[in-house]
C-alpha cells in the first residue's frame, strides 16, 4: 500500500477518519466512546488541537480538525495510540485496532468546512442508525443545536459563525441547514478531493502545491505527491478538451475555462487572462456550467467525459 501524503502547516484544517481493522467495531460500549472523547480533549490540552465537528460510528469515526501548530501527525498519534492502548488493555488483546493509517484530507475551510460539518453530522442518518441527526448521541450535532451542554474542547464558533455566532438563533439556522438534506440523496463533498489529499478550489490546491510540496521529491511511494505537483498546464487542458469534444466555439470555451479552473492550479487571474475575461467571470462560468449540467443531460455527459479524461492526465 502506498503511504499517504501528509501536508502539515500551522492553521490547517482536515477531515480525518480512521476505521477498525478488518472493518471491525472500535467502539463496543458507552465507556469506550467516553474514553475516546477524553483523548480528543487531551489532544486539545497537550497539542493545541481544535475539534470543530466529531461523530463516532461503530467501526470508524469522523473529525473536522484544525491544527494551529501544524502538528497533525503528533495529534493523531496521541488520539489513535492512546485509544488503542486503552482498548487492548481493557479487552486483554494485542495488535492493531485501526486499519492502516488514518485518512486525513486537507480542507479549504472557508469553502468546505460548513458542508463537511453537515456531512459528518448526517453520517448516522445515512447509515440508518437514526432517523434524525439529533437522535444519535455520539456526535457533536446536539451541541450545535443547543440540546447538550458545551465541552471546552469542542469549538462551534467557526461553523456557527456562518449563521450569526454562538447563539440560539444560529443553532436554529444551522439545524435547518442540516435538515435541508435530511430526506435527499446527495453527493459527498469529499468526492471533489484532489489526489485523495486536498479538498478545495483550484487556487487553494495550487497554493498548497507551490508552498508545501514543490520542494519534496515525487517518488513512486507517494503517488498523490506526483499528481499534486504535476498539474496539467492550461494549454494542455485546452488541447485535450478540444480533441475529445470538438464542440462549438462558445461551449468549447466554457468547458475549457471550467477544466482549467478545476485542474490546472492556475489562479483566476491567470485563467481570465488566457481567455480574455475577468477573474469573476471564470468562477461564474464554472458555476453556471455545473448548474446547467444539473438539468441538461448532454452537458452533464460532456463534463463527465472531460473529468474522466483529465483526472489521470499525469498518471
């Protein structure tokens, strides 16, 4: 198994999940869950971890985690290591509790933290463990909507800040936001993750690559690194889109803008200059094309074709 790429820097946000070895349960009792939460608290006290959202399922957990000190590995060694020791001692067992390494996706917080918090809080509903998220006691959702007391180590102000802050009204608005998808099928926001490592806009991915990855050596043991530091150029994207679709000029331009926005890592300004348009128009073109794909099957099919073409362009 290829080792995962870890990108760590002060102030980074991550969606973190870890599953039980062989898909086995990692929580077998009330005490187990309470103990795990105590390690989240001690990670805050010892290592400065900021937990924004959490959910404990049966054989895995989800966290939306911030690292002001840029020390994700240290934090996760503490959480998973301490809990494994507790679990093994309690049950007089030895060996691995978790399946391989934990999975951590670097997140552009302003763009995705809110959506990820909803995704995490709806996890028990998707798994049919509860009809409503507030019926499931082992997540941070009840705290967000004011149905449980605050924990010093859980920080709700960032997410609730989108709804007016840590107030009763903000909690009510957040509840409506989460319940908006309660009876709907929806795609996981994690599907937009690049190289199984970064979730964010093309500008964010490009900035992360430039600041934190280009000095590293892209070896075969870390395929995600090769993908992130070797983004296709705009001209390569435009050529491939035209060769694949050969569309009318206006649609070809819009598809090319969308693909450059999504895959090149170029800034909005750079993309705008290439196509003779403004920074704002680049974002608007991508957004309108995605909206149109929701109602136009032909456009949706074309987007799927170019996505498939460009996803592995450097593999």
